[in-house]
C-alpha cells in the first residue's frame, strides 16, 4: 500500500467525523455509488402484528438461514435471484409451521432448491484473529439433513465480489454492501419489510462487523429480542425507533443514523433549545457554558448549574428513556451524545429544576430556534501557544500541517509539549507529520483486521507489507527529548484514538484525561435499510500490538482526570491544569 492510500483512508474518516449526518451519508453515497433493485409497487403481503414464542424462534432461524445463504451460497452471490423477494416467499410457510420438523423441512427444501456449488479448500494466507462462528448450525436445532446441507454450503467456492458485498479495495479493506434496495416509498414498511430490515442489518453485523465479540449481549440474543419490536411496530415512528435501538446494540461510537436528521425524528427531539451547552459530570447534567454567563442573569442557566429535572422529568428518567437509542461504544460517550440534545424541545419555554451551589431552585427560561441557541466554546483557541516559557501547547483541531515546521522549531526547545487530542485533527496527516519530530525511530503501534467475502465471518490481520506503511516516527538523532503529554476524553474518537496509540510508542509519552470514545478503525460506506434508512459501522478492526482490544475500552489514560462541577463553574480546564502540573514535575 502506498502512503497516499493511507491518506485516502484517513481523509474519508476525517470527512465522516466532521460533517453533519446528511452531508456525510450524501458524500459516501456519491463516493460508493451503488446499484439497487427497484422497490415493488406493493408490499410483502406479510400480515403480522404479534408473534408467539414458537414463531419468534422460527423467525430467528429464518433470519439466520436467509443471511447465511445470502453470503455463503454461490447461487445467491450471482445476483440472479431477488433475495429479498425469496424471503417473502418462504416466510408465510415458516409462520404457518406446526412444529420444528415442518419448519426445518421448509428451510431444507428452500436451501436445496439453490443447487450445489463447486467444492474447494481455501488456505488462509493471513494470520486469522476470528474464524466464523457457525455453531448454531447443528442437528439439535435443524435435524441432520438441513444441518448437513448448510455445513456443506460452507465448502463451496465463493468469489471475492458477491452481488451484495465485497471488500472495497486492497488499500481500503472495508466491507462494501451493495445492491441493497432502499424501498424509499415505504416510510412505514409492512411487517415483512420490517423483518427484512432486521435480518439485513443483523447479518451484516454477524459476518462483517469486526467487534461482534466485544458486545455485552450476544448477537444471537439480540436478534431474538428484536423480533417482537419490529413485528409490533405500529407506525413509522415505532419502526424507526426500533431501527435506532437495533444499531445502538452494536455499541459503536462510529454509528450514524440518517433518521435523526429527517423531519419526523428531528421534530420528535425538538426544534428549540435554551442557549446553553450541557456536559455530564458522572451522571449529573451540568451547564458548561451559557449565553447568560456574560450578564450573570440569575434567572437563566449559568455555567456550573446542575440540571436536576427538565419539565418535571428527572435526568435519571430521561437517561433511561434515551440510552437504548443512543449509539456509542461506552457509557461516557453515550452521555456525551445525550448531552448534545438534552435540552431540545418544541416548547417556547422550559421549566427546570437546578442546583446552583448548595441551593436548589426552579426556573422558567425561554427557548430559541436551534441555530440561534448555538453557544460556541473555545472558538478562539489558537493552534499553537506557549503556556509558559518552556511548555508548548498544540491544538490539532485547528492546526494546519503546512505550519507545523515553524511551530515545531519553537516547541522542540520546550521541556514539555502538550498535544490536546480532545478533538479530531483538522488534517489527519498531522499525526504522522508531528511524529517525525517526536520520535527517533520508525515504530509500529497497532494491528488491524479485515473481514472476508470468501469466508464470511472470518477476520484476518492485515499483511506486514500493509502495516509497514502505518508507522510513526523516522530514524533520526534529531528528535524531541522532552516530555510529551497528550490530553484525551470521550471526544477523542477514531483517528484521534489511533493517534494516541501512535504517540504511546514514545518512552516519554503520558496520556492525561479520561476514557476515550472506544471506536477505532474506518467506517463502512452507507448501509441501506428499508425506508431508505442509512447507517454505518466500524469496518476495520484496530488492536494494540499485543492484540488487546481498543473497541469500547478506548485508550486508557496514564493519569485519569475528569472535570468537576466546581471546576466548570470556575471556568477551569482541570485536565490541562493536571498536564501542566505533570510537565513541571521533576
């Protein structure tokens, strides 16, 4: 892989993480233009409003067999069959099955009708981290004939370009899901298409999500648990919230979902808000900045106020309602996402219970349209400054790489350099570029995995030749010898987390702050679900050199520091203060 290829990967990540939802998915839709099957004028003809325990079990197995054949059987891979329509043909028979024997016979007849493929033995050329988990295919569940037929299917030769998925390129080894009909006219799809939505996404994750093994809840249990939600969704809102709950289940901070920007759910969240920003300190919602700070108007929200309830609903209750729909790798990042929208409403006034100092009080404040309620923080922060005569500070979110040489000529003279990674680099080349000044040798800092179309569910480490281009530093004696201190928190995500991993290769590197977002690796092109819902997830696995996980865990700081309510009220940056104190320590 050429170095400019890595730049392309980094560029797509940068665009993804800094754009709005609509712009992001629009960009990817253009970059990875795909052909989709036109939606039929009528629905699936599946009428279903509730399911019993046996039907739930049967629908679970139908979804798993449908997805297995989609990615494993060469006949389906050809694209000559409309695999969505094939699902709707067999689903009524499964729902009507009197017992497991009848269900299994139906599935056997269906799978058998696809014919046989050419049997082959594929030798792994790369080190494998995970093999496909096909333990669910067993005689106890399916009987001998069906389980043997499905297992035989795993031996068939598969081409690297399935009709529905391929690995995008050698330089960008992401799963690229293609030829998936959006069914745009079905804003509220019928029961068949709702289950198709569940099956389509579940199987994409099952075979191509690198972090499935890190999930709290087994992915099999998730499928069973979601069947009822999708079947009983009574309207467009219920369907879309079911999708939101589904994508949140993979616990991935990279997940973006287009429905939150659509009118229905945008208005559901609220088009108005007070002119104040909120962060969570532990589980407490605290105002980090307000437009009223300038006048210190006690009748308004002020910096350091703890919000205890909103319109007579406690913060604890609000969190319980919103957490299931909030996609993020870990709890602090979930709270960060919720904080952004916590004060949204459609009411022109908002009743709040707040704690200011030791006093608890009720206030009623006006709300504004979203655009007018924006409160900017740290907008005047420079890309580089000297905090003292011998402590340099770099802000990658503002820094242009073209200015790096002149900046580092000054910074290299200091006893400590603080890099604030509580942001996303303005230019992703920053990390490798600054590494040439910081480290005296070229060093590896991570391992990466990719999925497989020829053996779905397998994840292999990228080759040594690929990883040779993903190193930091250069061989030189003229490198920085002082302390390198890197700041991090839940806003440190994806490439920013990869940057922390790279910086940690240095012997004098210390990370100060709190748990990062726990979403490392590039994102997939858009995943399309019925109703033209679009989402993404992490498509490449990222691990420490010893093979340990970064997903959900994030990058663990050497010195943990979290903002306090008192610090916020006083306008302190407690993480930076701790970093400065460490820099001054002998």
